[in-house]
C-alpha cells in the first residue's frame, strides 16, 4: 500500500468517526459550539452531514484508489465555498 493510499484510508477512518459522532451526539456538539439548541432544520443538517461523513469515510476506507481524488475535490469545493448556494 502506498503512502497516499494510507493517508486516504486514515482520512476515511477519521471521517467515519466524525460522522458517527454527529449522528449520535450532533445536538450536543451544536450546543457546545453555539450555546443554544439547534432548530429543526439545523438538526436535519447535522444528521445529513453526519451521514455524508460516514458514507464517504467508509468508501475511502474500502476503496482508497477510487475515492482519493473525489475526496480531495470535495474538500476543495467545501473549503472554497463553491459548494454553497
């Protein structure tokens, strides 16, 4: 396994862990960050984001070659704000 594939797999494990936290305790994370309860739409967003991280992390762990470039592109779009409306 190459170093790049190892990094992609480790990122996948991290993404899966973060997704699981958001799905299990996302409202608590929100309260700690925002000092208030999330509203209904925010809760839905937290759950959707948690699910996305869990699925993407699983794909990175199971198929790092196929998802390595996709994960980098998704991260770039998210960080630059191109994915926002």
